[in-house]
C-alpha cells in the first residue's frame, strides 16, 4: 500500500505525473491484467500521450496564470489520476484500498504542497521553485515505480 500512498502524494502536486508512471509500469508488464485500462496504457501511443500531458502540465505550472492546485478542477483531476494510479500500484485484491489511500494522500498533499510552494516562491520565484518541485516529483515517481510490491 505504500506505493499507492506515495503516488497519491505525487498526484497532489502534479495530476498527470502518476498517469505517466503507471503507463510506464504497464508497458513493463508490472500492472496486473485484472486492472482495467492496463493494456491500453501500455500501448506506445497512449504511453507517449501520458508523458506528453505530464510534461505539458509541468510547463504550464511555471506560467503566472497557472491556477492553484487546490481549485476544484485541479483537485478533481488529482483525485481521478491518483485513484487510478493508486489502484494500479496496489496488489490485486487491495486495489480499492489503494485507490482510496492515494486520493486521501493527493488531497492532503495538494494543500500542504501549495502552502510550501507559496512560501518558497516568495524567496525564489515561481519558475525556480517549479523546476525544483518537478525534479523532486519525477525522481519520486521513478522511485515509486521501482519499489518492490
């Protein structure tokens, strides 16, 4: 269940990063066939699309007009992608619990991450803090992907 919680923490900062992580895991055959959508995510075009969406979200985060991650649309996206990713990374038979834990972690980390980012932005600016956050999230996502079940 730790993978589900950790991917939820990542989803709280970037909605699309967990989807790209799960797409990569699916392509490696690490997501069980019982997980709906696993076969679709492993398709190279879908996987590339997930990575592209994650990169676009990271780029958009640096814009002055980027909304806070806690607006309803942002929380909805984070809830959906974290639920899917949390379920996908959980063991069969624990997928619902994995989804629930991931959503809870995503919502909590959305608020905590926004507060920390706003403090950091006062000192270092939006772009610099965004790049540091992106690097931490990509590294964290790759670490979650490489954890043993």
